[in-house]
């Protein structure tokens, strides 16, 4: 099919054949060319410093929103180590706050 876009020839070696087999199981019904394209896009996203998550990208477009400056794993561990508060306790605290404002 004619196109103005550049075409790229790829030789199917052992590694690519293995990748195509794996990709065809995860993405059934795609041609080899479509699988190569998807593998390239997925691979590029995994190398990117920006997360591929569309929801996260939407959140980051909010003025003032930004990624944490520390690795997420350490932040999650820190959060997990915080004292646990029950939802009943949260409800009680919120009710007290509301009562004070009225």
C-alpha cells in the first residue's frame, strides 16, 4: 500500500521470532508487521521516563500536580508504616469538624 511514511525492514532472527511468538499470544489476531509495531511502541514506553498510564498523564496535566521526587517504592513503604485509622474513626473526626464549623 502506498504511503508517505518511511518503511523499516526488519530481519526476523531468533530473538525477534521469540518476541513475535510471545506477542501473538498477548495480542492475538495481529499480523507480524502489526506485532513488530506494537512491540516497538511498548518497548519505547518502557524506556521512557514518563509513565505510559493515560490516567496518570491526565492527572499530571492538572496545574501544580507533579510526580514524587523520591522513588515510589519508598513512599509506599512510608505510607504503609503509618498508623492505621479505621473508617469509623475518620467518620467521627469529620463529624467533629463539621460540628465545629456550624
